[in-house]
């Protein structure tokens, strides 16, 4: 408060005062840098200091951290405070962090979401991981690529399969992470018809194309770009999971 008040008074005395918002940004940056300098004076090593400025506006966060990055070389912790809940909070956090990360700003991140009633905070971790993985900066789990659906995909089977495979991968990751290093870079495609299905599937490590409207009730599976098998019947999910397990066991591991 003292620093902000002083800067506000100094700004008011200028012939052309800055906007109050800009003065507040300057106060935030100076406060963070002054605190870091004080910590170093007390003996803390610079490489053990991480700065964080809590902002609840997307543009405010971007601007303040750009200022911090220009005026110091301390590690920076990114996170949008009071982002909200549900899709609003996810979109706001992603919009802010993606811009800064793309500019090379930020050393650690957090996602702060208001949980649903009775919910837990694991969703925040998943969103943070997915931001980094989507931007190609880190990989935490195999990526499931799926089409959005259209007039050719009246069946919900591909949606259910995409959900089931995503959940299955998350369930397996605690074990895979320890025993199957490299599996986090795998791509799995779940497509809903033959129009986009084969193309996307061929570019994934494993891909499946479920039948769309008017198509034969078959689901071709592609492994490393080549058609491997065609699944039929009521057990496609279980059979595809087995194919996934077999691929992981033969392509990833400490001894492979």
C-alpha cells in the first residue's frame, strides 16, 4: 500500500499522468523485484527465488509478467488468480498462460479454478498438464485425438469410445509412467467416420475409425500408419484397449 500510494502521488504530480492502472502495474512489479532484492540481501540465492504477481485479469497478467521478464531474470510463477469455474476459468487461464509461455516467459505454472460442489482439485492439475502438452512443451500422457462429430456421425459410439479410451489411459498412467517410459508421447486417434478417420489414424501411433452414418458396421484400426485389423461387433472398446495395451508393451519400456 505504501509503495502504491507513493507512486500514485508521484504520478499525479506529472504534467501528463499515467493511467491509474499502469501505475498499479508498476507498483506490482517494483514490489516483486524489491522483495527479491531484499531476500538476496538476507542471503537467499537468486536461483532459489521465484516471483509471482497475483492478477485476476487476463490482459493484466500478461502485461505485468512481460514487465517482470524485461526487468529481471528471476524465475517466474504464472497463474491467473480468481479465474472462475468450469469452462470460463479454463479458457481465461489458458488464454493468459499460453501467450506468456509462447513468449518464453514463465518457469512454473498453476491453474486456479473454483471447484464444482463436492469436487476436488485434480482438474486444475490436468488442465495445467494439458496446456503444456498442447503447446508441445511437455508430455504427461498419451494424447487422444478425436473428431468433433458432424452430420456423418449420428452415432455416439465414437464419442463414447474417445471418452472411454481417455479414461483408460489416465487409469493406466500411474503404472505406465513407471514401467513404460516414453509412452507419454504416444498419439491415439478416435475418429467417427471414413472421411477423416483413415487420414488422422495414419498419422497417429494407433488409430481407429468407427462407422459413420450409412457406413458398414466395421472399425478399421491403424498402427503406425498401416491398417492392422478391422474390429466388428459389441466389444470394440475392450478389443481396442487390448490393442492399445499390446502396443504399449511392445514399443515402450526400459529395455526397449
